[in-house]
């Protein structure tokens, strides 16, 4: 799992039939404080109605295909939670 911020959205009118009617959002991994962006952006299937600017928890690889929506789909990443706050070493590092 990764902590990421939603930085954009995508629109695709032509896509694999197994991911029709899914929302695809652009994510960028962040640090444990939800502030510093890490690495490159990636696209994930939104399972929880996240929006741009939200801090989310994403799941990757074969684990991303273990939900009713993504079972047997060609996906590598899903958004599975919108984070309300982060606590690291007893300190709140992010609060929505």
C-alpha cells in the first residue's frame, strides 16, 4: 500500500470492457506527512469516490485485483481509502 495525493483525472472513451464505468484518477505518492511528493505519477481505479486534492491509500499489483470491481481486470492500482488523518510515532502528521 502507498499513501498518495490525487493530482488529476483521466477520461478514456475507449478502454478494456472490464474497466468500463470506472473512474480513473492520477495519483502521486507522498511521504508520511502527506506533503512531499515522491516518484512519478500513476493512474488508479477509484473505488471510494475520491477527488482531486484528497490524500488516499492505494493498493498495487495482484492485490489491486482482489475487489469485486477489479476482479480479473487489467489493473495495477486501486484507490481503496480516503485518509482522514495520519499519525506517525504518536504525532498527527496530517488531518483532513
